[in-house]
C-alpha cells in the first residue's frame, strides 16, 4: 500500500494551490477515491493526520468521497454497477473491459482562508 | 497503510548497486513545538470570514502518469515492445523470463529491467541468458515508478533491442497504480498460490493485458482447480489473453513467445 506517498502528493498539491492564492490557512481538502483505485480511505486519513503537522493544513479536515465501480457494456450501450467487482453485463452477460468509474484518485477542491 | 514498504520515500532507488541520491530527504524532523494545544481563545480573525473554496480537480498520480506517457512515446519511437511483469513474490517471474529470453533467441532481441527491494540476484540470473539486464534496487519501496524505469532504460542500448521486459517488485497491490509506460501488463498467477488470487486483488488483475498461469508442472501436486482459476481470470481480467506455462518443463512457452513476436510485428507495422 502506498497511501502515505499518495497523501504526500495530495498535500503538496493542496499547499501549492493555497500558497498561490495567498491563503494562510487550509481548512479542508476534498478527495475523490474510486473503489478500484487500490487506495484505502482510512489509511489515507491516518496518513493525513501525520503529514499535515507543521503545514498550512495543520488543522484541516479531510473529506473523502468514494466512487463505486461501474462498467460500460458496448453491446447494450449501458453503464452497469460492479459492486462485487465482477465485470459482467447483467443484461447480455458479456464481460466488459471498460471501467467507466472506480479508478478515481483526485484532489477535488480545498477550502482556505 | 504500509509501514514496511515506506512508499512515501522518493528517489532512493539504486541502479545496479549505485545510489545516485544516497542522501535522505526525510521530512520527519523532530517536532519541538506542539500545535493544536490550548487554542480555546481563537486569535482575533473572525472564523469563516474569508473562507473560500478553490477547485483543483487534479488526479493524484499525475506526475507518474506524465512520466509514464513520456516513456511510452520514447519506447514507441524506438519500435520497442515493452512488458510490465507483475505477480506475488516467488510466482516465478525471473525463471519465466529467463526461459522466454532463451526461447526468443534469433527472433527478438531482449533487454530487461528488474526491480527488487535489495540484491542484484535477479539481474545476474537474467544476464546469464546473454541479455542485458539492469537491476533497480528500490530500497524500501514496494513498486517501480516511471522515473526509475526511465533512468534504468538509459543504461540499455535500446536501439539494439526489440523487446524490453520490466520485472516489477513482487507485490500485487501497489504496482497496480503505477503506469511505467508499458505496452502490456503481464500478471503471473502460479498454481501454488490458489485459484482465488484474482478475487483478492481486483485492481491489478483488472489492468492485466496478459495473464500467465505459471508452474503448471505442479498443478497435480497442489490439486490446482484449473477451471475455477481460468473462470476467475476471465471475470476479473476480462481483457487478458491467458497462457498456461511451466518454465521448468517448457510446456506452453511456445504460444507465449509466438504471441510476443506477433505483437512486436504489429507494433512495427503500425
Ligand atoms: N516447479 C516449478 N518451479 C518453478 C517454476 N518457475 C519458477 N519456479 C521456482 O519458484 C521459485 C521462485 O521463482 P522466481 O523465478 O525466483 O520467482 P520471482 O517471481 O521472480 O520471485 P521474486 O522476484 O522474488 O518475486 C524458485 O524456486 C523457482 O525455481 C516452474 O515453472 N515450475
Ligand atoms: Mg524475480
Ligand atoms: Zn450488455
């Protein structure tokens, strides 16, 4: 697992944005994490609590929005959810190779002052 | 989170035993002053007064992804077919690659980049085939990143190669998130590690272009359920081409080698 490295990159991105906008404090970071991203939200939060020390984000909150995985069936032209990570179209039973959602690993926004 | 793997430590990878950046940029200097204590009385600024939201909407692995794209363009321009080979520790990657290189002699010229936390053992084994091999020692990092691959590749005469094989660190979790600029992700599953491996590591298996069932000479001894394993692979790795091989007996090696020759040809014609 590499949540610490990911959190470090996220925090650097956030701090860079905050500084560029002249902010003196970061109050919140919002992240979007897909179910297939290979990243565990709890581990991110734990890493965040360690890494934020002595930065503009020392007292910031971390909000994580999780995105369930879904696939696209080219034959049926529909998107279908894959809660159990079985990539089979429920209508035509073809396996889908196109993951439409679930790989997200993004810094969505930050709240600063 | 993984204390052991220390993925957060950057650029401490050594190539062929040399560590160009041996210094440790360690951010964990001791904290002499404590924050967040005794803030009952807030300083004079009104809370919420100037709170504002900045939209960022950026992917986190962006930097690695950019470097990986650069690698991909560079390799493509050289007409190289590039493989990223992944599996649990000990699934037989190095042995399989040794046999692959030997079987491809006279058909494809192969170079190898191999990542391990420590030792140059795998590179030495791979060099015994006559192919050039560069070892990356990742230190405590449990995966390869695009930047390390770019550095290691600069030590190979790429113009003299047709196929570049990257043996990743034995790990089914972290390498899934790091694109190296490869054309094909090859995931090994040995018959000794259980038919349900793909179910346990969906992200890695989903990203596979090729799934190799390895050590099939041991299938009977381990009561390997072939149908179950192939069924799991078809569901979890829907885009993967599946091969079943034994590097020990050579069984199944020829279809795999022919596949590589064909893919390399397609790449050259494209
Ligand atoms: N019976 C049998 N044993 C094999 C086969 N391939 C590899 N092995 C054995 O499996 C063990 C591990 O093989 P390696 O090739 O070193 O595996 P690896 O995946 O490169 O290991 P790491 O790089 O440490 O992750 C060795 O003892 C090999 O001899 C095979 O096809 N059949
Ligand atoms: Mg090996
Ligand atoms: Zn369908």
